[in-house]
C-alpha cells in the first residue's frame, strides 16, 4: 500500500519512521518544502518517492496526490489543515489522517474554541473576552481587576506572541499600562476581525492529551508534556518546544489516572461539539493542550488539530504496537480495530537548535551541522531531523529546531544518554540544548499536588469552574 505524508519537520520524521517500520510494508511517499534527511531515508528504504513542493498549499499537494495516487494520507502540521489540504485528499477520494479545514478551526481560532466550550458546557473552560481592536482590549485591561492571559485571537504560529499577566493588575497603575502596551505588541500579530482574546489566568502543570478520531471511534494516546522556553530553567522566549517527556505508562508522573480520564472526556466532548457544529466527521488528531488547575482540575489552554511537535517525538517511539497501521485505521474509519500497546518506560526528547532561534531566524539559518548518527544510535538515542536540510552532503539549518534527540528510558538514565548523544553534535554556530528537560519531575509533582488539593476541595463544595473577579461593572464578567 502507498501512503503519502505531508510535512517536513521532526514530527513528520517520526511519522515517516512509524509508517516505514510497519509490518504492513507501506511504501512511504512524502511532500516537504526541503529535503529532510530522516524522511528521505524512510522514503528510500520503502521504495517511495520524495517530492519537494509546498505542503501548505492545497494545489501543490493535489498535484502530488495525483502523481502518487496513495491509498491513504497523513498530514503532520497545522498550516496545511488550515488551508484545506485534508479536504483536497478527500475530494480525490483518498482517506487521510487530518482534520478538514472546518474542523481545524478548533486550533486556528482560540475565540471560536472558547465559544464552543461555553456553548456546549464542556468542563475545563475558562472565562474570556474577545476584542476586535487593540484599543478596546487595552481599555478593558485598564478597568478589569483580575489576572489575565492575553493572546492573538488566531493561531499565528504561537511562539512568544502573548503576554500573561500574573500580576493583580489593579494593584499598580504602571503594571496596567505595561500590560496595555503588551496588547499593542500582540496586535501586530493579530489577523482577522477578532484580534485579541483575554482569558482569566490559571496556574498549574501543563500537559498534552492527543486523541485519534476516525469519525466514529476515538483512541487516546499516552500523555506528553512539552517544554516551551528556550533556555534552562524555563527562562527565555517561548519556542515551538525545546523538548518533551512522556510516560511512564500512559500517564505522566504528576497526572493521575482519574485526571487522564477526565481530560479524555473533555476532548471527546469537544470532538462531538465540533462534529455537531459543522455536521462533519472529525477524522485525524486532536490534542488538548491542558493545565491541571485549582479551578477545574483538567483545563483547556488551547487545542491542536494535529500531533504536537516535539510531543509526537516523545510518544511515537513508546508505542510498541504498529502505529503505522493505527494511522491507516484512523484514515479509513476502522479505528475500532486498532491496538495500542505502550512501553512502560518513559521517554525524554531534547531539541537541538542553532543560536538565534527563536527570535533571529536569519542568524539560525544556513549554518552547517554535523553529527555521528551511528554512534548516537549505538548509545540508545533516536534522532529525528527537524528544521535541517540535506544540501549535497551537508546538513544545513533552516532557522528552527534542527534535531530532536530521544531516549526511551527512565528519566535519570535518559538524561545521561541524551547528554552523551548531544556531545556528538557540532555546528559552526553555538547550539541551544536544554539539559533540564526530564529532570524537573519532582517540582511538577509538587505543583500538581497543590492544585489537586484546591480543585478537589472546590469539587466537594460544588464550586468546580466557578470564579469571580472584581470588575468595575461588579461581579462576573
Ligand atoms: N489562561 C491562561 N492562564 C495561564 N497561562 C496561560 C493561559 N493561556 C496561556 N497560558 C500560557 O501561555 C502559553 C501559550 O499559550 P497558548 O494559548 O498555548 O498559545 P500558543 O498558541 O502561543 O501556544 C501556555 O502554554 C501557557 O503556559
Ligand atoms: Mg500552546
């Protein structure tokens, strides 16, 4: 059978590997915007063809679909989904793992997502206000007394474009003014008619639950957590994710089985709400980017309409059963037949990025990078290639996270393995690599215990999700 994979990063490298390693013997075809060496290897090993095109452009992908005539497709990133690439596959009669343009609104519009959660009364929802102008949003912040998170209303590639005010803003005039300046900065990223969303601020450990949906049946994957900040100790600008952890088992050390089930229930209800709204099946991946909070327990921060990157690199290598086949069953509506066996051992992923990432793309681009892949593999490390192109015989950075190093091992062991592997990577530019990923577990367990105590108490008193802040209008907003 032929499968066509769309996308070019480390997540797609992980997907390509899963498909290429399947006992079902798929021939892997792919379309990327540059030659990703990991995807190239999977394509060549299985006798497929590697197309260089525009994964985000439906027309460019349609031509590849026509040329390959695959039995099914798998779409990695969000932009192709937002642009209707999944719909192109379906128009050609090809089943695909990928949300339709409509269904991907759950990720694209944070306002639409919040409205949906309120309309359907889904637990884990936060109070919010949407604004069509930066001035209005800034005005609101000046008046409002609580703590808020301020974001562009639409996905703009995330990454450092929001302000989270963990200040009781009304205490100081200067802080309010600083925050309204932050809103103007966000305004420059905002698109569409609704520009800014302001949400009540919550606190607690974050985690991700990915769920596969074939339109009838859903299948939850093991939890993962990503580390967003650029530098050690979670400081520095927000990035697409500098690494992640998953496990042990289907959980994380700071999330209980009951919390996993509640999170799954939230995501399932959301899938139903999306399907009900569009009268369309949700076929693909949806992931709840969640926080365990004192307000609700499992709470939705945002949704993805695809696998997270680097979360996928932590999860996929832990799946012992045939994940390639699970993807086929998702695309074709037979997910009920899928088996998902997960390794008990956890995994740790650490990304390697060139200096300059994420704020200075030019500095981080076009730098040569070298690695001793056989030795790294020998040490027990998996390497997924991300934003790095094979140009002739050289690996050249493309401005984002170049590599993701993965170890499926107990956390302390993984730390040692990954550090050894990282010492086998070199570049003409200094590299960013977070050595603390996977070793700050105790802190997160502690943080979770605090919020767990709070939400359990609230629940006992029937106050789950109930909150009120001071506002000049009085009461709830
Ligand atoms: N309502 C909120 N309360 C507290 N922190 C938040 C809230 N919303 C977002 N954050 C923080 O900001 C980060 C980015 O916000 P998110 O909505 O995920 O936007 P992005 O599209 O940039 O990923 C989250 O991972 C979380 O740490
Ligand atoms: Mg996010």
